[in-house]
């Protein structure tokens, strides 16, 4: 499996005014499904979403599709401080990236597509179906032998890809027809900017400093 890229770690407050609508959020989680995606794709990245700024209400939102809920929008600050109402930040690495072809004049169209998909679910049966697809992919079955076309349900990378396609921004799929978080991270036009420090990382750093 590829290693984490060597990038700086920055606090959310330091980055907040530099984050743009259309920026990509790559995550490395530790859940069973995250581990499955990482092993099947040979990548440390297990999740991808993207950013929409709502400056009128002073919020930076993450648009994403997650296994237990489906397509949703949550504040990026929740990723950093209170992920899924746990009282702590996301339990893994968070990386900010940017696709060079995302133009700010196209953000309204991107926003419409992203919002139109809000609430699209995938439940337990969909998780099994996606896991089977990833398993077949790792065994080398061709895309002619698999149903790789999303219906009204998305894994995270399918959702982000469908939204970006609406503004003519393309992510190369792997040879078997999948698009995964790794495909976003590896794309030649996606620049990896920095890691975003979560409250878990910040607290761990303080404990190390106190014990030194």
C-alpha cells in the first residue's frame, strides 16, 4: 500500500479563509469498510468528499456520501472538532486537495447537482453490494462482468465524481470501471495541499509535549 504523502499539517482556523468551494477532502479511516476500500485499491485513502462554502451563513460544508447515512452535508468544523457528534474530531487523517479544472464560475452548477443528490441513500444491502463489487475488482474481474453503474445510491467517490462531471471536471476511473478515493488522490490534475489537524491529533500532540 502506498505511503501517506509528505505534507504539512495545518490547523483548521489557519486554513479556513483559504479553502475554496470545489476543494476535495480525502480521508483515511479505520472502520471495516474503510479498511476494505484501502486494501482493494492499494491506497491509504478510504473516503472522499468536497467543499461548498456558504459565506452568507459563515459555514464551510462537506458534501459526501457515507455508508450508514447516504448523501449528506455537514460543517467541516464538525470533522475537526465533533465528528458524528462524538465530541472529538475525525478518527483518521484529513487531507485538503484541489482539482485544477474546478472554476469558481461553475460552483453554482456544482452546488445544484450536489444538493439534488442530498438524501440519496445506501443502506446495509447497498454496503454489501458495493463490498462485493470491490471484492470482484480486487480479484481481477472485468467491468463487463460487474454492474458498476450506480443507481440512486452512491459510495463516496461515485457521488463526488457525479457532481464534478456536472461541471466538466473528470476523474480517471481505474481500468475496471471503478472510481475510488485513490483515483482522486492520484489524478494528475489534483494538487494535494495539506493535512487538516483534527482535535484528536491536537490533543495527542499536547499530551506528547506535556510528557516531554
